[in-house]
C-alpha cells in the first residue's frame, strides 16, 4: 500500500486495523441475511450512495440520514428503526464506507441505538483498515479521512473497553494520514495546533503556520483564526506579521459566524484589535480589498 499507513496482514487481501478491539469487529450477525434483507440492503446502498453524492457524509447526522432513507425507501412513510439498522448492517458487512460511518456515529452518539464506544471504534477502524488508500478526491474520501480523525481521537483519549490505551503516537499518525494523503482541513488544523505544543509534535511555529494556512484556504474558520493569532503575535523566533494576522482574524470572524467556533474566533479578533495600531488595521484592510490571502514566506 502506498498510502504511508502500515497495517499488518491478517490474510489474503486483508489488513489489520490500527488497533484491534478484544471483541473483534462488528458485522457477524449481518452475514446471514434473508433474500428480503439483501434486497433491502441493495435499496439502502443506492440511497446511501445518493446521499454521499450530494453532501459530505459528516455534514449530516445519522438521524437525518435515517429520515431520508425511510422517506425514499418507503415512498414517504417511515420504516422502523430496526429495518433501517438492519439495512445499514448489511451494507456495513459489504464494507461500504457510508454505512460503516453512519453506524459508527450512531453508536458513538447514541442515535437510535445505545451508546457503545467499542462498536463505534470498530466501525471507524474498519473504514480506515479497508479504505486507507482510497482516491483522495474520490466520492468516499471525506468519510475515510473523517474516520482517521475519529480513530485519532480514540487513541488520544483511550478506549479501555475496546482494549485501546492512550497512544499519542497513533493519534498523530492518524491525523497525519488524513492531513497529508487526504488533505483534510480538520486534520490539517489539528496538526497545525500540535506544532504549537511541546507535548504535541514539538514547537515549530513555521510548520504550524504552514499547516494552518493549508486548512485556512479551505475555509476552516478556526484554522483561519489560529493562523491569524499566530501571525499577529508571533512565537519564539517567529516574528509577528500583525497586518496579515489581523486580516486572517477578520476572515475568520466572518467564516465562523453562526458556528460553534464563533466565540473563540471573536475572542482572538478582539484581543488583536485591542493591540493593533491604526497602520496595522489599514494594511489589513488593504490586503483584504486586494484579495491577498496567501501568507508570504513561512
């Protein structure tokens, strides 16, 4: 595999996930299905692919997807949660990333099922294990990249029930794969912030700025805010560029509006505005007007 993520072989055509829960992966009771179940599964697959085509999977909750599925499959009436879950499990047994993702988020959040971090971890691990080298710009890329981020979080906090201990190295490895191979903005933002922490990837403001800028150009509002903060204040031997930082902070203020990240972006902007000189503010405004958003030399 040329993705940079190494899995140990477990058999012909198989790869071992980053960590194996003690109970094994889910899907055993999905293998033996009736023909009616398989027909329903095929219908589910068509709908799941349609949902994936119109929006990133992680932009929609499992509950929303369930409602859409029910309406399309049953001609406007609502099918039972058991039917929906059974269809998802059948598609998951076939290795379809969107079904695996929906099941993972359902068990993670307790949407329509009891919360179960072990099952959630297993579904996300299955995606990463089976689809680590899927096309970076392909239909399923967002789902796979997000699964690597989810797995990273599990390694960051640990999942004792699944036999997964806290493992910063695996956390960093999962993020790096999502950030480099898939170019995922959330992963790039997190990597950028890790380069501002001694206990992260080590202090490197230049590398932090590079990663944050990559995510910022993709519209990640917290990356824009943190890049602006770094540029405005500087760090260690990294000299400040206040006008450029103020420009990014203003961009973030707009991008984050109406999101849960607005308060943080607004706080960083307020701190910068309180210290900015009139010259800095004028230069930032000029940059914004001329469309200058590329940070110069990091």
